[in-house]
């Protein structure tokens, strides 16, 4: 009788353990990008559109939609971010700082102070009149202040995550591939 009871308990534990393991492998389809690890421990950075709808790789965005970013910096040091995008034609757009391409001034990266609460990285940028097709958003996060001209001077073949990591070895690069769709009439 005691052996049957032990066997029943072991079977129940195995079923519960197996179920928990299976749940740990399941990823929700609306999951946001993972926590950034390595060069910026404790940093989480997520993109959103409109009034806070999380963006994930492959999402579509319409002309006139806004894109913003939020972060947690649970580390002990401030970090610095440049957030920009390239459209289907390779044109550069600044999300943070809100920099005018070709202006004579150098704009500096945006500070990501240590915080336990989620904070916005500036204000959301509205994208207008972009061509339909791929739109790749990047966040380049560094332990030091950066200037916008370093991104503006990149060669066309340096506009991908791997090249940015090679060019900025102390930085973390977050890449979000999206698709721009024409604005509905």
C-alpha cells in the first residue's frame, strides 16, 4: 500500500514538473524583445508605437504612426542612447535625439539614468512620408556620450547590427525590423 502511494506521489510530481517545463518553453507571440545582457547589465529597452502598443520584430507600421522607446536601467551607471531608423531606400531618420539631418549642430545621445521604474526615452517620433517596405529601427546604447554625426557618416554597408557592433565595440545594439505600409486613404 505504501509503495502504491509513493508511486502515485512520484507520478503526480512528474506530471506537474513536466507541465511547468513545457510552460517555460512556450513563448507568447506578442512577447517583447529580451532583456539586454552583457555590456549593459540590467538594461531593458523596448519600442512602442502610438499610445504604448509594444512593437516586436516583423510588425507593420503606417506612415504617420509614432515610434518611441521605454527603458529600465537597473545598473549603477548612466548609459547613453542614439535611436534611429533606416527606411527601404536607406534614408536615415532620427527618433532620439530629435535631430535634423544635415544641421550644423551636433546633437548628443540621450541619457538613460539608473532607475527602477520604466521611463520613456524622450518623446515618441512621428514618421511621415516614408516609402513602403522595410524600416529598421536601431538603439545604440553606450557607456559614453555619442554624437549624431557618427551615425550620419556611416557607409551604406555599415547599416546593420553586426557592422554597428564592430564600429562601436563598447555599445549594445538593439535592432527592430519593421515593415512600413502606405497610409490608408
